C-alpha cells in the first residue's frame, strides 16, 4: 500500500523538461510535464535581454503559459506587440524593465487568460481606462513607475468597445457590481511601490488581498482611505519619507487585515489609538524605523487580535497573560492580557 502511494506521488510530482520546437533564437523555452503519466504540460519561455532590433511580437510556441520579456527596451506598448499566436494562452507575462511609457487601450486585449502581469521598472505615468478589461488578472506589479495617481478605471469593462466609467462616489456600490461585471473580483495583489503617488489611491470595492504603497511621496493618510477593501490581508506602507500624519479611522473597513507594515516612516511621530479602529483581525503591526517611540496602554482594546508589535530599532512587544490572574473562566480574558515589550517604558 505504502509502495503504491509512493509510486503514485512520484508520478504526480515528476517534472520533466524537454526541448521545444519553434523556440525563437535568443529565447530559452522549456516544457514542464507534470501530473499522472505526465498528462499535463506547460511551456515557459524566457526572452529576457534579446538585444537591440528585436521586432515584436516575438514568435513563441503555441501553448506558452509563462513568458518573460523583461529588459528588452520595448518602449511604448502598441496594439500589435503582444498579439501573436501563442500569446492568447499566456497565464503570466513579465514586461518589467522595458522603458514602457504608454500602453495603448487594446495592447493587452488578446491576453484572455492572463492572471499575472509584471509591469514594474518602467516609465508609466498613467494607463488608459479599461486597459485591463476582460483579463482575469489576479496579480499586477506596477512598482517602480511614475504614477502620480492610480485610477481603478483601468479595470472597468468595455461595453461596445467603449470604456464604462466607474463612479464610486457617494457609495454607489451597486454600480461596481454592474459596470465591472465581476471583473475586478479577480484582482488580489496590487503593487504600487516606488511611484510618485501623492495620496492613497481610491481602490474601493476591489477584491484586493495584498496592497503595497511603499516608497511613495504620500504626506498624509485620510480618514476612510482604505474603506471598502474588506478582503485586504496585507498592507504595506513603508519607507514613506514624507508621511507625517495618519488620521483617526484611516484604516476603518479593513476588517480582514492581518499585517500592517508602517516601518521606516521616520516623520511619523505619533499615532492616536483611534487610527487603529476597525482593525479587528490585525495580528502584526510593524512600526520599526518609524518615529513612533511608545504605545498607549489601551492598545489591545483597539487591536483585539494583535500578537506582535515592533518599533524602534529592535523593540518587540507581544501579547501576554498577566501573571497571578486565574479567572479566565470568568470571562476576564481581555483584562488579563497585556502588552509586554523587551524594553521598559514603551507602553504608557
Ligand atoms: C512589490 O514591489 C517591490 C519593489 O519592486 C518588491 O520588493 C516586492 O516584493 C513586491 N511585492 C510583490 C508581492 O510582488
């Protein structure tokens, strides 16, 4: 029985690479077979740094799932550059470090199965509305670009070829589900780190689980800035040299958030406890390298799930049971728990 199980597992896990026909010279193509009797395969194509005078689209094998086109100085993305045979089946596409300044409205429209898109390290200032329309995108990396604003209209659906604008003002939540037709419900990870954003972009209603806003020149975060991001699990707002103020109730609505990274924000000196209102699931708060030097003693009432808080250079605080209390069964658990730090005088 055990032998049979072992045999079965090794068959399932076997990954084999074999040579690929029709691999463009300069690219490296690999077929990975997997599954029982190698019944599944996917093709991975690496066309990084092909050098000058490479004409696009680069021919790729018909069943390519993963394509790396990074570092090819592609420049502005036109409607035809990603429209060759083989591109329709792509699940992931790496376009990082390509001097991309523009993406035409239909440049990505053939990529009907694309889930992961890396556009990091380019020169994008904006994207046209609906440019991700119809793509089942789960993860998009826009870090290291030049966005001063980010408009979630990029995810809006086109109707008769025309973008439908997304109006989320006045809480018209009905229009999210109707005009976006559930498209945005795919997007789980958005990386906007190292751009020129001056404020937190409005992303209300997206199904994000991961959001990174590190290294942007955001000076203040306003009340309700993250409203309606109820699925967000991980939020990183680190290395913002201009960030001075986070208003109370800024994080309200982030009911699923587990990790909040506010590290390396040196100008952030004080945080009122009301800043943390609504973070009912938060387990880890990272304030290391920020200007925050102490924590209010009622921190645990505002962060009922928190397990660990770090601040300063190497200060670590964690939730502990007060010693000498034996009344857990009387429902006093909350009151028996305190924040304990490896340095004295942090909790005041
Ligand atoms: C977001 O981008 C930054 C900078 O490029 C990178 O360090 C980080 O790993 C990215 N996060 C994800 C989830 O891709």
